[in-house]
C-alpha cells in the first residue's frame, strides 16, 4: 500500500499510509499542494530573508530573526532530537521538496514575488515553529513594563497588567461524562491568533496502521501539536501566559584581539573593572531587501543570549540600534543601549518535538500526559479526555527558576542574582470535577506568569456551561458564539453616571448605552456607540500630560512597537485604568464625558460591523480584499480583537474552532476562517469563511468511503477531484 490523499466535501486532506514515515512524507506533500506559497513564506521568514522578496516593511522582522539566531537554534534543536523523530522530520521535508516545485508553478504569488521555492532542510519545520512562537510569550512586554515603571512608578504596573494587543490567547473547555448527553467527555474551544490568509491551522487527518488522528496542523510542521482526536483520546491547548523569556541589560565594548580583529565582549558576572570583561560571539550578516541596498547586520551573543536591541558601539551597529553615548552606561530609564534575550529553546537546544509522534500514537490521557512531560515551548495549558472517561488538565512547557525580578522587566546581565538557576519550575495540574475552563486567565498557570487575560471569558464560559445540566457536541456553538461583553457594564456604571450634565446629543447617546444589551454583535448599534466612546476615551487618556512620558521614541525598534504603543496599552487596560485613583492626576471622569461629547459631535457608526471588520495578514495583500464584518470583541467568548482608540478593524480572532466528541468522533466538528486551500482560484480557498463568520462548524468525516481519492502523492498536485463525496476516483 502506498500513501494516498483523500478529500472531503471541503477539500480537507485525509492521508493514509502504510507507516509513520510514509505518512509524514504524505503530510509534507499535502502541505506543499495546499499551502505552497504560505509554507515557503514561513520558511523564508524563519531564515530572516523575507524582505528580499516582500520588501522593506519586512526588514525589521528579518533583522530580529538574524539577531536572535533563529535558524541556528532550529539546527541545535534538530541535532538533539531522538533518531526516530529526526527521521520523521526528514520524511516530512522530503515530501515538501518532492511536491513544492510543481505546486509553486500553480501558485500565482510566486510569479508576483519573482521567486522560486528553495530546498527544505530537515530542521526547517523547527525554524518555522520558532518563528511562529518567538514573540508568543510576549517578552517585548518587559520593555513596556520597564518604561512604565520608569515613567509612572512601579505601582502603575498593576493597572496596566493585562494581555496586550500583540498577545495570543484561546478559549478551551472540557466537560466530563456526567455533564454530557452521551455520558462521555466533550472538549471544545478556539485558539485566538493573528488571522492570516491562508490560515495558520490546517485541518487534516493522518492515518496509518498505528493510529488514525484528526486535528489542526501548522502548515510547514509535521504532526498535530495543539488540537487532535485519535478516536481514543483528544487534546487541546491554550496559551498558559507563562513567563519564560528574559531580557538582560548588557554593556558591550570592542577590545582589540591579538590578531588585530575586533572582539565583542560584555561585562562578566564575576567582576567589574580591568580584566572583568568576557568574550561574546559576534558575526556579520547581510540581509537582502527588495528595491533597496542590502543591510549589514552584526549579530552578537553573550553568555546570556543573543542581543536583540542595540549593539556594540562602533561601525557595525545594527540598523535599528539606539545610540549609546557611553558603552558602560546601562541606559537611561526606559531606554535601552543593549539588551539580550534568554529563552529555553536556545538554552536547552530543544523544543519538545519528540512529543509530536508520541501524541499521534496516544490512546489515553496518560499517553498525552507523558508526551507533554517533554514539551518545552511555547508553554501551554493542556486539556485532554479519553473514551474511558479519563480527564487531564495541566500546564506543559519549560519555565526557568529565577528571581521574580526577571519576570517583571529587564535585569542586569552583570547581576549574579539575575542568572537562571538551572532548575525548571514544576508544571501545575488540577483535577477536573465535572468541567474545566481555560481562557488565559490567572488560573492554573498563575505561579508561572505576570500578565494574564481578564477573567471575563473564563467566567462567561463557565456560566454558560452551568446554564444547562448536560451538553452535546451539537450544542457547543452556543458557547463559541457568545458576544456578551461583561466589562462594559462596569465601565458604564463607573463613568457615565446621570449626575453629570451632558449636551442633549451626548445625553441621547448615554441613553442608548444604558439600553444596550452589552452584546458586541456586528449588527448592534449599541455596540457601535460603546466602541466609539471607548476609543475616544482611550485617545484622551493617552494624550493626558500625565502619560506623556510613555510615548514611543524614535529609537524604539519597530518590530517591538506593538508592545510599546501607549494607545494600544491604554485601549486594552481601560477596565483597570478607570478605577478611581488608578491614574493619579488624571481626571478620568472628565475624559469620559469629553469622549462621549466627541462621539456625539462626530457621530457613531450605525452598527458595530460597519467598522469592526476582519483584516487578515497576507504576505502579498490581495487587491480589493473583502473585509467582512465580525461579531465579538477582545474579552467576548467570540473574541475578535481590535485596538481601541486606534482602529476597530480586527486582526486577531479565532484561528479555528473545534469540538471533540469522545463518544463518537464522527460527531466532532471544526472550522477555520478561510478554507483548506491556499490557492486563490481553488473552490476551497474561502468556502469555510461564511460558516466561520456565523459561528457554524464543519463536520469531521471519518468514513473513508465518503471521501474522494486524489492523485497519489507522487503524482502531480491538484490531480483528481479536490472535493465532493462521490466515492473514490
């Protein structure tokens, strides 16, 4: 039996192969056929070479990828894999390489960009994984907290302590058998990420004599890491919001070497003074930029880690490095002359990829638990359930043991107390009693993090689940699509009291807000008025003289600006910042009244969906791209984030929705924002978008006779019928 690819009515690939390696190769073929342009862009982003064909806007990322030594880290992680997992990755990349050249010939983006696909090395999937998750834990938030503490004092940190505009989150919930109509568990949820077109997740089925798994794969990476159902056990994850990446202030200088060349050095932890410097590794790389001259980047790695901000004073300073008048000066508060990054994958030379084949083979929650014991990053909260009624709720990943100051902000590289101890924090776990919810709140993972999401989504999901005694898989969209914004009531009650005089038009708006049902439905007028008022309030608070010191500065690295934007920070922390006394010297109530008068004068949109529209990231943006209205808001269960005060457009939302039924896998369902294919002319390019917008799901098909067989993996891509349920061809 050779490997075969089948398709369901939505073009979702179902792969069948005689063994694990043949299946991995077939998965590589399917990724190349369905997502040729996407996976090649991701590979080149991981290499730090995307600006060469996408243009100067992509240079800041390329510089960061080079400076952080992302591909070198991927090579290290690959070298430390078990032989079996390394062979599995080789098989996957062999499949990609076998199909990608021909698949690229049918993808018009390659012609637009003027490139042809390159060869995939076996470590490329690890590099793509690192590229996706380097900023996932939000280490740039430490730069914000450093500036915030320097400007407003350490007490201000608590008032801004919430997940910011660049964070990634998810919803997930688990019901034990006593809470379901079938008597066996249900697992459901939706990961919240920046929406990309094509989507960041690929619905897929992987089957061989050892296992038969459906789940959501990351294009360019083999296996099913985050959301899967083997028939016997199902698992899902959310971002634990753990803090496992540290930023160190570095002091760098050049010192002559015996051969006359420069050497990069940083202050040693042993002493400060003559003889106290220790060597660091410095290299020079060239980044190509479409339409511009190449850029020379000096990458430096100290004993702590790669330098990601600033550099060595001298001729080879990175293009975005802030100037430093004195290399020994640790920097003015809120400014950074040189900063290095330390994170587990670089330190350990591991990501935990040996867990991925083990997950495919899992039969019970104990199997999932053992697999997750070896996971490194990103750090996730894991839920799992099996057909024997077993339940699992735990954190998985590597969080270093170190001083709490490391979590709050930047620490000094020369301070021995800031060093990692070499030990790793125990990963919390909890017993599931009837149900469990995970929504990035300060819950199970609280001992491991600093900033978490507000508890609203978690509390609302729990309340919805409590509203009926038992649930079926078909009932789950009731939870997925809930648009209540609980925090709105607190804000309105706090700031729009009737004692304050308003103009007649503003008073009319206040009346609309009082009558509004607090749901962020796309067709809601009340939601539109609330969002317009909230945005105006965020702008007014940000512009208050008391917050002027938080303004972004010309020397701030552009790749970190989403974390350093005071407007974005205020716009997401409004619930905390409007508590009386949270912002000393700021008349929040006056700003709230002024914001309502501003909206009354300018007019509010007729509906929330008029301005709250989906704007996915595309490597090559399509002309006249559709921007459909979307339901929800940042803290709704049906989450669709914008940046209040800056834009109502939503770039982050549900990257997929799923329901895993342990009683009958055929009752499971899923959906992604667009479709199975990345090809613009493919009928399955955007065929799931209308369902996703409405919160509906696509059935998981497991009957092979209800699928259509495609041309075998060694044949030409796109052969055969890509969809339909007419049986095998």
